[in-house]
C-alpha cells in the first residue's frame, strides 16, 4: 500500500507513526490549496511579496527556488513554498482575471482561459 492517496496525494497516517498531527496537518494544507483552487498568477519566479496561503502556477523555465518545479502549483505556507503536482484536469479561479482550465500531462501543465475552452 502506498503512503499517499491516489488522486490528491494526501499522506496517510500510518499505524506506528509518531507525530501523527504532522501528517494530518500536511493533508489539511494540501486540501486548503486545491479545493476551490484560486491561482494568483502564472509566474516563472517566486514573488517577494507572496502572502500566506497564496497559490501560483509555476511557468515553464522557472528560476530561483522554483527551478525544476515547472507546471507545479506553488503554495505559500508557513513562510515556505509547498509544491503540488496538479491532477489530470481541473478548473481554477484567478481573480480578478477570468477563470481558466488546466490539464496536467507528462509534458507539463497546459492552461487556457475559460472564455476560450470549456472542455479538455
């Protein structure tokens, strides 16, 4: 059995695990980021003024601490970045801009405005 769930990659609490609250809190952080996903913007570098809880979609060719994290969701949590691989497909809001859909494939995330694409 894997130590993470299949769809959202949430960590399981294992039978003999110490500090179970750490695993539970990690799962809550991931759920908080991806349920009703709101992406501030698509960016190739981490913003210097990111607020706690803000989520960004890492652009292709990202640099700095986002180097090698292309097409991942970057969530600011407890003063650090948590990276989440997007699922197969999803819808995210990006206020005040339009909502957009994204799909994740082996070649990276693809995203388009909801005004352009309704279905993947």
